[in-house]
C-alpha cells in the first residue's frame, strides 16, 4: 500500500488503469510509475488515450488486454499494441473505463451500454459481463474497484448489487470510501491482487476498510 497524489491531485485512479500484469498510465509521473512497478508489480505503459491523460476513464483492462473506443488515435493504438492485446470498439460512450468494471473473472457494464458492445468486450477479455449499477451509479468503473482477490464499492451499494459482483466477478466486495469521503472509489484507488495505491487524502479509518476489502 502507498498513499500518493499525481501533480497534487489525490484522484490517482483518473490517471491510470491496472491489471495483474500491466498498467496503462496517461501521464509522465515518476512517483506514480515507480509506485505501480514496486507495489503492484506491473509493467507500465505510458500513453494518452484520445489525447487525454485521464486514461483511467478511457479504457477497460484485465490481464488479457485493453479495450478502448474508436476515439483513440493511431499513434496511441500503435504504442499500446507494442506491449498488449488491444480491442477497439465503436461506441458514442467513449469513456470506456468509466462504463465497465472488470477483473479476470467477470464484469459489470453501464446499464445503457449497447448489448453488442458489451458482448464484444466480454468476448475479447474472455469474461462474462452483465449490465448493472454499483450504489445506483451507472458509471460502474468509477463506483467500484474489483481485483481478483477482493473489491471495494460505492457506500450506497445494495445487497443485490454486492451479490451480482460476487456471482460475476468471484469476490466479496465491501462498501467504503477513499480520499476523506470520496464515494467514487475508482477515482481514488489503483489496485490489483498484489497491492494497491490510494489517494493521499485517505484517512486511517478508510484505509482499514480498503485493506480488508482488497485483501480479505
């Protein structure tokens, strides 16, 4: 575990997306990159997505590869494909990282995401994905952080939503916040089954719950 900020911003989950094998980072930040390598044990790829440094919002990721919308540029795509398998999907809902929450076992997508797109992502990442919400929030990628070991989700998550996570993604998630009450935990936490990074404003009480949630 490590507390950090990126250019003074504790919402570190906006700048990167991680799996058990690799991370994609949208910003050249030595502290973030070295922390990902050291704490999460991943190879780090640095690129913007569709010109944005906020790659956490822009891509879906698990150990099998990366899914992005067709708003990605050819140079960015080339950079990613040197290191990982990439699937490009054509959807107006371009913030794919906000709209999917996946691990290596399953996933949940924004309830309004086109079923054909969900199927494409599901086939490529080789997991079952179903429409759903977390805490009533449609942008599930920011409302939850689910690894292959555990998960933490929006504090308003219902029992039904938690059961859906357990069924699809194979882990028991807990409810919690980070960064002194931020309920969109995906914007504040970067985690895989080896470790996690969390925004520097996170309190001791929050850390206790995050730790229990991600490493039960």
